[in-house]
């Protein structure tokens, strides 16, 4: 069964901390994505990557960065966590934009 | 600018009824239109998808109807069940880098 695995289901971090969210896929997909999901706002794209070491900004990249050193792994980094980054974070992968496979999400709370 | 718009914002249907969710898009370069289903605490999962050369696609109780001239597509859930209660997202592929653009999602509640 193909999978996108997010390292944590729940995280609680303090304001100002550097936070790493990890995502691994086993489908050899070229494309990987990070979204955040908030009530009433749907899925908002933070960053995406089309290849190893490639990254492009999505719609809301401010306060975030990403890393893709290996094809199967895409990391989201909150440089200095703030309370307005409390959200559900979803990682996804796809081949050429078809059939996105999502992880189960990481619910991050910043206190 | 919202390129994919869903309606209604929420939907309540009785068990056995038909649930209809609509989506409108703006970019005529879109070439693939999937629907995703998300249960609480889970990530969205691909439910059914259609390409613009087809007007309808059916998989079990789920049907996509596609109207290219109106730039609209809809999801119909026949014989709706309480287990269908979830958030549904429409999406469209195309534009820069051929990634998906998602609608904001709608919450469907099917009453027993």
C-alpha cells in the first residue's frame, strides 16, 4: 500500500522555537507538497518541490522554509514558531500533478 | 483570486438521499478534475477524477458530471450514507507547474 508518512501526529511547541516537520513517501514521486489546513480556509499551499534540492514558494510561504535532500523526504521548517502557525499541516506527493497522496497530517500547537 | 470555487459551503442530507456538490473553475487550461474526501483526523484521499474529454464518470455511488462549456463539474453521491459524512474538496490540475488547485472544501453531514 503506497504511503506518505508524517513523523508526528501531534506536536506542541513554544513560541520562538525552530520546528521541523518531516514527510517521507515510498512511491518514487517527483513532486512533494506542504499544505496547512485551517477551518474555513481550505488547503493552502506553503511550499512544493519538483525534484531533489528544488523548491518553490506556494501561496503562504512566509515564516516557513523547506528542505529536500533526498527524493523521498520533504521537510517543512518553521524558523521561529508563532501562535498564528498553530494549524494542521499536511504533506502530499504526486507524479506529474495527478492523484495526490496525502499523509495523515500533523496537528501543531504553538503556545 | 480563487480559481476553483465550491458550493454550497455545507450540506446536510438525509440517509438515502442524493448529495450534490458543485465546483466552478476559471482556467480553461485545466486538464484533470479530481474530488478528494477527508474524514476527521485524516488526510484527504482521492475519491474520483475526470478529464475534460468525458462528460460523466461513475464509480459505485459516486458520479462526476462535467460541463466544459460552463466550466463546472459536480459530485453526486447516490443513496447517501452516514459513513459519507466528511469534507469534500474539488480540485483542478493545470497552470504553472501542473499542480492541483483546490477548492475550499465543503462539509457533508448525512443524517441517519
